[in-house]
C-alpha cells in the first residue's frame, strides 16, 4: 500500500480526526500510571499532526512512517513551525536503531494495515525493543463490529470545494478484513480542472482477546482497554478499541 498523492491532501481529508482527544487520553494515561520521561515514538505518524501536538505539549517526539511522501509533508510542517522533530522512514514491524523511548503510540487504526498475524506480533516486538522498562505503549484498532457492519459493501463520499472522493469498501480475503477502494478528484491550482487518482488500502483487525494475548506473550502488561475516546467500557457497538500496555 502506497499513499502517493494521497499524502498531500491527507490533512484536508482528516481534519475531523480527534488528534486533540488522543493527546488528552495519552496524557491522562501517562499521569495515571506514572510513566516518567518525555521521549515519545509516534509510529505511523503520517503527516506529523500528532507528533507536532506532542511537541507543543512538552513531549520530545520522533516520528516514523512507511510513506516517504507522508514524511516529506510532516517534515515541512514541523520546519515551518520552527520545531526540530526527527522523522524516519521505517516499517513498524522492523524498527531499527531508533534508541529507547518512554512511550510509543500507534494511532488512527494504523495497526490495521498489518495483514498477517505475524506482522502484528513483529510490530509489538519492535515496539518492546524500543521501549524502556516500564514504558507505555498505546494503540487503537477497528473493532470487529466496525469491520462486519460498517465497512463491508458500503460506499461513502464527500464533496468539498477542492477535493471530492468516492470510497467503496469490500470484504477482503482474510477474516475481518476490508479493501478500501478510493477515487479522488482534486482541483488543480488556479484551474477549473480536477485531477483524478485512485488508491487501494487494505485493513484487517482481530478480536480484542487476540490483541491482549499477543501483548502478554510479547512481554507487555495490559493496563486498560478503552472504547476509543468514550468515557465508557467497550460494548458490542464500539467502533474503535484503544489499548494501553506497559513494558514489564
């Protein structure tokens, strides 16, 4: 999966993503479990929105993403604000040489882009390797309910002044997986013409119990499982699951 041109309109399309609420929940969890230190590894950082928020709130972030295009946008945004934030192009399942951190986060359902069970396990092992003892690991995933009822065979669309898209969802080959077929129409600068481009994204999730087992087997202590950003326990129609774990 490649983000290609998608990277350059990502922020406009993701303007309603609750980055501030993720930061609030992350900060609350840091305080609740008395995680010391300010070094945070922001995996699948995309265009750097959350990394920059971390920087603006007293943390010392490092961003990692698989997409070179996303990292170009992230680096430029950080430089425009006068922030020095290291950004690296790496695969979260094969992290190398980044040092150790006080916390690692993987938000915005990025874990769901890992298609195989061993990929998720390898990502957890990579995170563990880059966390100090007692360090915090937080990530979110799509729920089984969302995969089965809100994605399969659904179509979504948006029509904005500068960009429009049609988003078709189809059941993937593996259990609890989905193919996102995206067609974008982006207005060219100073022209009344729109450029079309297409992206195919593939996501897969697993039951909560499976993620919990992988965390424990990898060497994490499970702290909490949230119903995303809601102030309630996970229920049958929860759409996004947020996990908090600590390196033993």
